[in-house]
C-alpha cells in the first residue's frame, strides 16, 4: 500500500464515525451516507492539503 493510501485509510477509519454522526445531527440520516462519501472523496483528491490531525 502506498503512503498516501495508508494515510487516507487511517484517516477514514479514525474519522468516519465522527463525521457521520456530525452529519446526522445537522442534516439527518437520509443524507448522511452521501455526504460522508462526498466528504472523503474530496479529502482523497486534496489529501496533500489535509492536516495531520484531520478533525478539529
């Protein structure tokens, strides 16, 4: 696995549940999966801009 893939996979595994919960709290379960998918798709495309600690 490349370093970028490993970094993304680690970030996804560590952050997915918290991002999903955040979206559910603000937009509802109906859109949560789609929003989380799009969020991580953008994170993958801009991985070089994602800080080491991805969540504030």
